[in-house]
């Protein structure tokens, strides 16, 4: 049997959908399990022992209808028996349509039901602590006779990456006897990024309450933005920030984060990756992102998140979070760190217990 899973776009989505492979491998130990993802997301699923092949969707294919069609037609000769489209958008609809696969599974959408043999309606709520994002992905396996209610994403670092990362931190004067925090200072976009002035206050609280060492998660082309947040921090806080100690690529970031006591900051891919590494997290949700969907494995102790809706529910009367996307920047201004300062301090207390 040959099975293809499609999950395009963001790193967090690709990591989360990777849960399907461990479950599929348990059901079909001898099957060929392939994963179609955007090329830039490959590092987060490297070394996954349950995935046989990666099929990479490039920017050229994403930005050109002609290239997309060429890409889709190349899949048909692979003769997949089952296709699971987790992405469920126009590009994956087209890929599925040309795949020639007999069993095609995706989420129910009125305009694409004719493409798939099984159209699964998304759950609106779940009792599982794993979150709706996990529960709805596992729903896609039901047509295959697989009934699983929980699964956790995992990241697979090799020994060389772990050893190299530790030496890198030592060479940059990180003291492993003191708490070490990774700060997700920037979101994947402006409407997913906590205001810089508020993020600086959060970092000041971390520095004051823990006396720990602080790292910033950013990539080289984000250095100027990260520096703005650094400059907004108190002078005493700046002494605890190792601004130039950062991962220059995604695998380096993962290996460094493995040694952190917690990751704190903007909810998104970095938070999901930290959870997959079994690192404690405290995440600040964008006002328009659904906490019910993406609060993966939260227990209000080691995995904690905050959302404007938790403190100003009246702003969301008769509205879903996604309806607030256009108002995200204005809503962020309502989301003062004072709202969750006590919750953050309680979280920090457990991270300093070594």
C-alpha cells in the first residue's frame, strides 16, 4: 500500500499533521508513507522514522498555475492507494484531482466534495486535551478504520545536532546551572506578533523574576526587529539577554531550544516545535487565532497560553476569533501584559526549580 499525506504552508501545520504517520505506521507497518509539504518546512520533519519519502512543493509551483499543474501530473505515475489532504485548499484540491488515487480523504467543503471519496466534517469542540487541531486531523483516519483520539507531534534531533548545540552554547558562555529561556519575539506576521513594547515588558518580568539567561528566536533578516525589542527592555534585562546567540537555521534553533527551560512568546510554529521537544511553553495568542484549536496539550502548568478573549470576552460577543483578523493590531493594543502577569510569574516559578 502507498499513502500520501498533503500538508502545505506553515511549519506549525506541517509538524502537527506529522502525527498521522506514526498512527498510519502502526496500522500499516509495511506501507509506503509519503509526505507532501512546502520545501521550506522540511527541517521540522527531518529524521521522522515513520515517513518514507518527502515530496517538496516549491515557491515556483506555489506561485504559478502552470507549474502547479505540472507538479500535480507528476504524482499520478506514483499510483498512491490512499491520499489524505489535510491542507484542503485550492492547490491541494488540484493535486488530488490529478492524482488518480482511488481513496481520497479531506475535510468537508461544499465546493470540493466531488474531488474526494470521503469528506470529513470538522469537530467544533473536543474533550481531548490535545486540542481541536489534533482531533480534527485524526478524524481524517476514520475512513481507514483507524479510531485514535490523541497523538503528539515529535521532533527528531540526531546526536550530532544535540552535541554541537551544547558546545555552541558553552562557547557563547551559557551557564547550564542557570535557567535558560527562549523568547519567540516575533510571530509569522504582523497580525501574529505581540506589540514590541508589550513583549519587552514580558521579557523584563522574566529577567526580574528568574535572573535567568535569555535567548531571542529570530532569523538573520529579522535582526533589526528583534533589536528594537531588545532596546525597549530595561538595561538590567539587557544584561541577561544573549542577543547574538541564535539558530541560523531551523535545525539549529531546534537543537538550541532543546536545552532551554522554557519557550515564551508569540504563539505559532516555535511554540509547537518546543512542545514537540517536550519543552515548557507560555504562549501569547494573537487576538484572531482560535485558542481552542491551537492550544495543544495545555495543562495550565507546563503548557500555558493566554488570549485576549480570556480577559475581555465582551470584545468577542457574537464573533469568532477569525472574524477579528482585520482588527488584530487594534485588539493587540487592548492586550496589556498586566492582564496575565500573575499567570506568567506562576509559570516561571516552576521553571527555576532545577
